[in-house]
């Protein structure tokens, strides 16, 4: 029934009935003995997606495109913003029914419902991306051109059956997103960073920089903030670590959350902020607002890129300098990645105890080295000993987050900065995550344990009313 929309000349010619298909050559060579040691190769991404679903969607794509053009011709787009959802859906159903009848196309009930939902998303939302944004189990959406849409679910990437009609369709959705927040993306400005209405982080890069089609990444915004109890339940860290972190944050130690991309730094920072008292004034500074602090007295700031003329940019450093004049008790920087590092360290050293930030690093020691490098890149000429003295007096605690190979996220280390020994910053690890093995399904077996070292800030904890038992610093018994 869809023959009128089927492309001609696309089918592969079949051999004649009396001409048997050529048989593949038989391989007589025996496989090398070492080949048995390797694991079987994984199927390519194209095979992972369901073939039946792909064919069904391709069959409906032509119909959906034609009906979408019909909707644009018949609907008053200016009135859509104030139109009730039920009325708009009824109008779309009526226009679709009329269009299908004129095109002499018959669809079953499920296909009609799917078509109506896709057209509604196309008119009011973000088209093919809308169902993925509504799926609570999806953490990230990654688009590699119009025909490759991946998602991350439970820490694993998988190819979806979602497709765009072509590159123009994808570019139209990108433009719809960025224009809503006053940004633009084109050949002269081929990349953009923005935020969706629900707070999700959006980044896109378009041709000619993106060679095989536009690249889009969406880090979805969690509507329900994960607390300390939730992270303990999920196995991100232990009860002993939670008790220690509560004392550290409440006693206003300066904390850095370190980790790689997607390791859960922002989630950890959100959870730690729950230990801040409601009587304190908190100012947050981010490139893209993601933090979800629940305190009463929170002021949020977001940096701004330059406009078309290259003017009007407001950096994180500008926001941080202004925040120091706004009487904050604590300053929380979403991510320190540049010249704002020196202002952040000075704020930690000048009466804003309990400030927090995140950095990209693979270990606590790497995190300190990265702070040194960022100070150097800021163009500040200081002796290395003075730089390290500044860091050691400003930073009290480094929390290392990591995403393991099975997709799970763990707080793999909690390290205290205890001062200087000569020209070296002295540190001591309090808690760590020990890997014990690997299950057949690839899941990592491990446990959290103390390092056997008493906290350098134990006396400070007692003064603030957090007298932690000595037992939490004892290493776990060997199994």
C-alpha cells in the first residue's frame, strides 16, 4: 500500500531462478591457536538496532514528512503557544485524516497513533528527540548525523531506532533549540552550547566542522535530585563515607570534586550541598546552570558567551569577582576550568570557608597538578612553591568520582590536603574503593574501605559537634 512512496531503482536485482547464487569460498586454513584466546567480536551498531522497527519507521517517514508540510500550511503557528494541548492534538488528527484520505493511504490504529504523536512533537517539541527526552531512564542523547542517534542508559551506550529525515531536518531542530535561548549556529558560528527548557545541557556542532552530519549531545537534567541516601543505596559510596562527608561539609571544609567526564561530579556536588545549613547564603556560578540546591538562600549565576559582534561576554571569572562583593557565606563553582581558578582559591582563603567546585582529573594528585596548570595558563607568574602554598591552604578535601568500565559510578577516593612538606603538597587518603574482581557479565566486584588513617580534621569535627567514632577509619577486614 506504500508502493507510491517507494523509491524506484533502489532494490538489489535478484538472480534468475535457474541461476543459483554463488556459494562463498570454503576456507580450509585452520584458525591460529592464539585466536581462541580472543573474545568474539561484537556486532556492529547497525545490527544492534531492531531491523523490523527500522523498516517500519522508514516506511512511515515519507508519509510523516508529507503530512508535516500539510500541517505547516494549515496551522496558524503564531497561535500554537496559547492553544490548549487537547485542541491542538484534535486539529492534528483531523488534518492527518484528511491528508491520508487524499493520498489513499490506510494505516492501522498503532501506526496512526505513532504518526499523530510524532507530528505533535514535530510541531510543538523537538521532533524525533522528544520521546527520548521524556524517557526517564535515558541519561544522555548523542546524535551523530541524521541517521545515528545513541542514548546512554544505565551507563551503557546503545543505538536507537530514532532517525531524522535528512540533515535539513536535524538542522531545523537544532535551530529551534538555540533560537529559543537567543543563540545562533551556522557556518560562521558552527558550534553552540545552550540549555533546554527543562535545564538539560545541549551542545551542537554543524557542518562544515562536523564532517558526516551535525553532532548533538544532550545531558539530561534530572528532575528529582539524588540525595546522599540515594547515592549510598545505589552503591556510589558507603555509610561511613557519608558520615565523614557530612561532618566535612558542615564544618565548612573547602571541597573539590574531581573526576572525568560523565563520572557524576555534578551529582556528587549536589548531594554534598544538602549538608549546608539553611542559614547560610550560597552563590552558585556555572557555565550552564545544572546545580539544584535546596537551601533557602541561594543566588544562581550563569556565564554568557559573546554576541554576534563578539561583545557582551560574561565569563565565570567575572561572575566570581562580582560574587565576592555580594556577601556570600559559601561560593559554589559548577566547574573550574580556566583563569577563574585563582579567584576561586583566593575566595577559599579569604573568609568563604566551605566553598566547593569540580575539576576534571583522574586522581587527587592529578587534581592538584591541574590546579597548578590552570594558574599557569591564567598568565599569573608565581613561583611554584607559592602556587602550591596557595592551593594547600585553600583546599581541604578532594573527592574523586569515577565511572567504571561496567558503567557504574563510584566515589573511589576521599583525600585530605594536610599542608606542605618542603615544596610538595602533603595529602592523605581517608577512604578508597577496592576492586576485587569481575563477574562473568562484566560487572565489577568491589568494596569501600578506610585507609586506616585518622582524619587530619578530627579536632575540628569535635569542635563543630561531629565526634565521629574511631571505627570508621579502620580498614575493612579481608574476605
